[in-house]
């Protein structure tokens, strides 16, 4: 308990009861989440428990006509366990499906392969939601692999650390002033959060429109050219795009790419000669 520290039991029934009362359009089944970096029988135990709990969540759901209950695919990095879980969830014909248990420390090559496996096995006419993602690059790659929805604290958390992803929002403040605020005043983190949320919303909007207009491969190539102007596209991205059927050869230099463990850096905030962020 956050009040007195006493242990509390959260059951599938109680979880659904709480979410029914909240009234969200999409609610999530209670699952057993373990880190993808661990191995052994605990992964299998969590996957089968997640499947058992989905039936209890369905039975407890009192508002199926107005609230969509999503199941969550678990199974760690084991393709056999992932396959068992996603097939079990698909058999229950849920309104949507989430891919859980990722973005927890696994290498990027394992990450995209799990996403690709799950999106390939889930219904194309139902929403496919990758939980805990993420970085702009991850969102573009997962979208190419067939994912539809995401959630992550990244835009606001990175703002609290003083990182801006977009130069367009603050029209009256210099970068020096923002830096001063971030280091001395909470207002700086709020402004950078506004920046970063604007960036993610614009990215999502542009990505969505490129799909509707039939130019998603061009969008991906344009995004990668901006992210990696030297052509050093990570090998895991190259591999994922090959599986997705998107040719990004024009974005890749012939030199050796970065390894999957290299973390992509956010775009810098440009300023004009007067040190002012341009409109």
C-alpha cells in the first residue's frame, strides 16, 4: 500500500473492476510481467499465468460494449512461448492485442524480432499495441513491422533531464534561457516536455498520413536520412526493414554500421545567429 506499506493483492478481477470504474476506452488485462533479460522457467510460468488470467479478466469485464479489453502477449525472448501466448489470445477474439514485456533491457536485435513475430501472428484487423515504446526510431521501425499503437514516458522523462527533441514550440525563448531554466527552475522541464510531446505528436501524425497516402516507405527513408545523415544506420534497423520489405539502401553508407547496442541520440535543437530557436 502507498499509504502504510502493507501488502496488497491485485487480482485480475480487481484490476478489471478498477478499470471499469475509471471508464477508459481501452483497458488492459492483468498480466505477469518479467524482464526479458532473465532466463529459465520463470518466463514460461509468467506466460501461462497471463493466459489463465485473461479468462478471468474477460469474465470480470462488465462493460464490453463500451470498453475494449486488450490481451497482452508475453513469453520473453522465446519465440515458442510467444507463439503459444499469441495464439491463445487470438483464440479468445479480443478487441485488440498488446505486445508486452519488451523495452526492458534486451538488445535491439531481439527486440525487433519479437515485435515482428507477434505482429505477423496477430489479426491485421485488430489494433496491435507495443507497450513501453518508445524512442522515435523504435516507433518508426515497429510501425514498419505492423504495429499500430505505443506508449512511453520518454518524451517527458527525457525533458526532465534537459533534452529537447524539437525546435518548433518555444518561439520566444533562447536555448541559453531554456538551459538556465532546466538547471535551476522546474519551468524548464515543463517547456521541454511541451517541446517533446509536440515532436512525438507530429511524428505520429506524419507517419499516419504517410500510410494513408501510400508513401510510408518514402517516409521511413526520409526519417532515416535525418536521423543518420552519415548513413550509419544500425544493423538491427537494416535487418528489420529488410523483413518489413522496405528498401533503405540509399540511406545506408557502405562503411560499417553502428552496432545495435549504440543508443541513438535525439535531434539537436538548432538556433540562429542570435541564439534564438527558429519558428
